[in-house]
């Protein structure tokens, strides 16, 4: 392999002077699924990358998947003190930030009667409050044109029984991206969102469903999808790369839906 080129296992090829050459990117929830696929793609396109997550195993696996080159930080996306610590660590290691991909998210599906206040607060804390304050706390690190990308979900436009709190948080993010898109563009900061449909990541396995139930649900979702399948994390990462790069230089407050046609039904 020539020094000027990097290759990813899935065949993605990018010049060292790629779409994010010389850029610094922070990806929350970057140790698994969509976040990790994006971190690998951003890195292949020349970015220096920092990722966050919570589980020690996830942090270790991400460090290896990113060839030991990334700043891998243990941080709870719902804790303002821990968001402060992430920004301090990024500043110390890289001095600035160009791309902020706020991707950490959790779903705790339950019928309305079974949603506790603690579960409600945790889902809103990570999926909404943490997103707002991550953007706020990153602002001092931006030094020139910057891109903020937020992961929403097609649940923000579809009704989704048992996912009411998660869907409401993601819908609030759709609004946040529009308002902050307008508020921050004057400073050269573009705020946009990616809205995935069903994507084959470990998220589904974390919902706490028995294996057989989870497998049956996955089959039903794939059968319902106009594309007949789940999307892959790499397919979402490509949209994140687009928004992160100068290719999306005129996009503000927008949301890219990547769902195989699911939300058109
Ligand atoms: N997969 C889908 O079908 C789908 C569809 C629509 C939207 N999304 C959204 O896509 C995003 C990524 O999900 P994914 O599918 O890639 O799931 P995933 O594989 O489970 O990855 C989630 C990532 O977020 C991290 N995370 C979760 N809670 C966190 C917290 N409180 N603080 C810091 N990191 C946290 C996880 O690490 P730890 O567990 O170690 O904390 C992991 O790195 C989420 O915002 C999700 O809502 C996914």
C-alpha cells in the first residue's frame, strides 16, 4: 500500500489528502455501530479522531479498530461534567475541533405505564440534554469553519409504539438542528442531522429483548422495509462524512434520511 493511500477492509479507499485531511473530529458514541464506522471512515479521510463511549470493552475494541491512533475517552454523554472533561481532553490533545458528530444515543423501549421517571430522565438526558450541552461546550474549540452533525432517527417523524420517549427526544433534536443551524451559521458552524432507519448495529441487541424475540422483530422489520433489509453502519457513515466535509458546505439545519425508504411508507 502506498504511503499516500489508506484502505479500509470494506474496500473504501481514500487518499491521505482526503475529504477531512488535517481536520479534528470528535464522535460521541464512537465506540460501536454508526459512530465507530464513521470514526474509521473519517480517519481514512485524513481526520484526527476522538471518540467517546462508556463500556470498557467498547473503549478497548474501538481503540484497536482505530489502530491506536484515536483519542478514546470514557464519558457519559448525559453528564455535563463529563462533557466538560471530553472538551478539555480534546483541547489538550489536538488544540481545536473542526467536526463534532453527536451520535451517542440510547433507547429503552417500554409501554407508557412502565416508563419510570428515572428511565424518562436518562433517555432525555442522553438523547437531548446531552446533545444541546455538547454543542454549547464545543463552541470554544471551533476555530474556523466547522460542522456539527447530530444523529436523529426516523422515529422523529413516525409514530413508534413503546419508543415514545426516545422518539420525542429525537424529534426535539430535529428542531434543535434547525434553530442552532440558523443561530450558528453566522460563525461558520454548520449544524445538520442524519436520520437513520433500521441499521444493523449492536443497538438492537441492547434493547433487553430475549434473543428469539429480537430475531423475530428484526426479520419483521427487514420484511417491511422497501429495501428488504437493514442498512449498514458504513452506509450511514458515508452520509456523516458528506456532512462533515466541505462537500456539504451549503447545507444548514438539514436532515439526511438514510432508511431504505422506510419512512416513505
Ligand atoms: N441502529 C439503528 O437502527 C438506529 C436507528 C435510528 C437511530 N439510531 C441512532 O444512531 C446512534 C448510534 O446508534 P447505533 O445504532 O450505532 O448503536 P450502538 O452500536 O449501540 O452504538 C451506540 C454508541 O453510543 C454509545 N453510548 C450510548 N450511551 C452513551 C452515553 N450515555 N454516553 C456515551 N456514549 C454512549 C455506546 O457506547 P457504550 O454503550 O459503551 O456507552 C456506543 O458507542 C444513536 O443515537 C441511535 O439512537 C440508530
